């Protein structure tokens, strides 16, 4: 991650969506909020070759309609691109910190 | 400046005082400027105002609702949402059309999604679309946080969008005491006056509201205000006294037990309500479920709502029954795409059970949800507007078929008791012909049909009197029939919660009354003051006197 501090560098990463409802309302808001906290331009796609959408736009993220089991690819460009990709990958891997609530609340999650 | 007094019809009792917020008419429509730059500005302003409204609403709600609003806010604050609309405006399309088209395209994308979680988001987009459209039309969707609201009329969805936790009142130029909004207002204890006429804007100012008499005083004199405040003080003292016996069971002074049930028009009413105040839910109006944006509620949604009510009623370990009325659409409660349009006389038209039997595809969904919810506690199903015994038989047949289908599919279900609302004179008069598990007298409609007078027609409203001897004799007849058969007879109309009427209902033989939760305290106090021995003695004395003459 040493190159993360170098402006203009491109960084990419990927993580599988394992939370029950995929990139649903709450997760997508969390994801875009996190993305907005970085200065880098960040994009998301469902494959390593795109198409890519702006990770800071909840409207565009929701249009992707990424369901459980999909793999999210990130690519970023800018001073903090490395940190941004690492943080976003981590958020997806942590299941957006809300899997338990979903499984208990929705009754149709993986716990059923 | 001298005070102005206006007289309307009471739709919900109670006193309120304060400044009036006048809601713009829903019919207001927008004039396009024809200038793309100004149209774009109009849309930007509407987006900003709508976002501020959502943010304010999110701040004072919690849980799931706050999450949903947070999501809507994220969408509306995202430039990508209105991109298409701004492009269209640049091409000469008026702002409202451009916005509607852009959002409809977005909504269609969600509706076509394979995943049901994404499909469900179409409703959020629809909400955002309509909120911004309202702003563009100059009818601010911004709901006052509390206070006295004046309008021409008020749709139920708008009432539900407002925060009534701090009290308030509703003053309508038009409107009806039998409307859904009036029921909601009564159940929440919000004073409401309808039929004030004229332009609601003339109500602007400081007002005193007496919901019980239908009187409004604008810019009251200091003397009027003092008299009003002292009455309000007395009311509060009385309410506090009644509240002390709120959770005790109700019985008359001579020890006759009276079951006190509550009427629920909307599931959120149960929030913060202690089931210990009542002996069960006597009436759940399921029409609220059908208010959604066009779509009829699906089985899962209905099931979860019914189940929540049943679980609330037994949440402290006491087995209280919940009586859920099947869809009572028609009359003054039309549902687009389901009820008949333009009937010459909707109150004598396709309403209540007549709608359900005409649309078995809708009825079966509701029956399945009820059969499934009945597994979770004592649930009873009540059919509205039953006129002939065949209607119960047809309903029972449909219910048995759905029960068998659920069984075959291995879905847990239980056959609930099936009763009828007694509100059509044909059913009340020939009550012995109706093989129902229980009877519940719908006093509002029964009174209106017996007296041939509508409560919402000012010139004849005095005739629609539940204390008319003909109405009371009908109540007596149904109560006697129920007692002879060992079947419960209750009364779930407005009369059931009226302290002035309750003693007459008990004297007529009723032992179960159902009312709005806010009426329970006063009703129990009234019941405790009734002495059936004394009533009997007075009657016997009168007979002896007559005989001696």
C-alpha cells in the first residue's frame, strides 16, 4: 500500500457480497458515505472490466442492483486511492456491519 | 379586532387552542414558465425543499422509518437522480413533466428487478417523486409537526404523514364525520370539525376549537379565552380521574361485568398502548392496508400486520381476542381499481362484503393472511355489510377452501371464528336467520339505515340518533338473540364509546362495547356508575304505579 500516497495512481480491489440482501438500501448508503469520505475518484463494477459507476452516487449504485453472491470490483484514482479501496473492500467483507440485524429483522436471511 | 365564530359539524371531540396552519388545496397546479432556466431553478428549489422535509422527518422518527428516510434523502441529494430531468428541461420540457418522466423511468427499472428487495425500492422512489411534485405544484408536502390544521379536505395518507404526538386539531371546509380521516382523528383523540364551508384560509389566526360542538372561535376575546381555558382545565381533571381506573376491568355498580374492547384503524396506534386497558380488540379496520400507492397489499404484508396485532393483544400473557374486519371498501371509502366508480348511491351500493365477494381474488388473499395469523393467538374474522345469510355461507366456503389449500401446502393455519357486523336492518331484524359465530353491531351505519338519515348531511344529522328508540330496540333484539344462543354480541360503532349512550346500551342487554382507545377511560368510569338494579327498580315501580291507577 505504499503507492497509495502517490497522486494519480490507480488502485483496484474486489470483494464478494455475502450479506443477505445484497447492495440494498442501507448498505448502498453506507458504501457511498464511506466513498465520499475519500478524495479519490472511486468506481464500482460487477466485473473486472466494468462497466463502472461512480461509487459516491447512491442512485447509480442502486441502479446496479447487485444481489447477494455478486462480486463487487472497485477501482480508484487519487491521493488516497489505496486507502479508499481497502476501506471499501473491508466494508463489504464486514457485511456492512449489519448482517445480524437483517437476519433477525427480515426473517428471510441466511439464519432461516 | 373582534372574535369570529364559525359553526361546523363535530367529527371528533376534544378542545384545542392555538395558531392555525392552512394547508394548500391539493388541486393547485403549476403554470410552466416556458423558460428552461427558470424551470431548472424551480426543480432545484423543489428538490432542496423536499430534501429538507425528509431530513426533518428523519430527525424525529426512529428505527426502520428513519432508515427508509435516510435512504430517500441519499437519493434526492444525489445529482444523478435528476440528471435526466434537467436534460429534458434543457430541451424545453416543463419542470414537473420532466421530473415525473425521469422518475417514472427510474421506478420502472426497480419494478422490473428480479430481486424483491430491489422491487420494493420502487415505493421509495414513488414517494420521492410525489414529494418533489408537490413542492413544484406549490402544495408543500411539508407536514406541520403539530398544531391546528385547516384545509378544504384531508386525505388519510396526509393525516398519517403528520406528527400528532403533540396534539393538534383538524378544521375542514368540506369533509365528513364518517370519513376515514375522522375515524383516525377520533382514535388518536385529535379534535376535528368538518363542514365549516368557505375558504380554509379565512381560519388563519389564533383559534379555539371545540370538537364536541363543532364550534371554532377565531381571534377570541380575552373573556372567551379565559372561559375556554377553565373548561379545558375541568376536562383535564376529569380525564385524570377517569385514567386512574383505566387498567381495571369494567363492571357496573351492581357487579355486572362489561367487556371493553378497542377499535383500531391503523397498526401504529398500538405503539405505546398497554393491552391491559382493554379486554381485546373489537374492531380492526383493514382499509388502512389498502391505502398504498395503487397496489393491493400482498398476503405477506397483511399477515405480518395481523400477526403483530394478535401478538400485541396477548403480549402480557392474557389471551385477548382480536376481531379483524375484512375489507370494508365502498360507500365513502372507495379504493381505486376495486370499488365501483360513480355509483348513484354509494351507501346502498357495492360496499363491504359485497365488494369482497365480487372480487374473490382479493378476498382470498386477505382470508389466507387471516388464517395464518390466527395461529398466533385468538383471532376472529368479521364480515361487514352482511345483508343475507348466503353472504356468510359464501365467505365460509372461500375460507374453508383457502384453509385446505394452506394445509395441503404445509403452511400453518387455523380456522378463526367467523362473525358478522350487524349494520343493515335486514340482518338486524331477521338476526335469527344468520348463522354467525358472533355478532357485532355497527351502530353508525345501522343508525343511518334505520333513520334514513346521514350524519354527514347537516340538515338531517339530528335524526341520525343512536338513542332513537327504534335503534335501541334493534340493539336489544340482537343482544337477546346472542344471549339465547350463547354467542357474543358487541357494539363497535361510535356509540360504544359515548358516555351519554353507554348506559342505554347496557340497559338494552349489551355486555361488550368497543371504542377508540382514547375513549376507554371515560367509558369505564361511565360503566361503573351504571346500576342495573336501580334501572330495574325504576321500571318495576313505573309498572306498579301504572297498574295501581
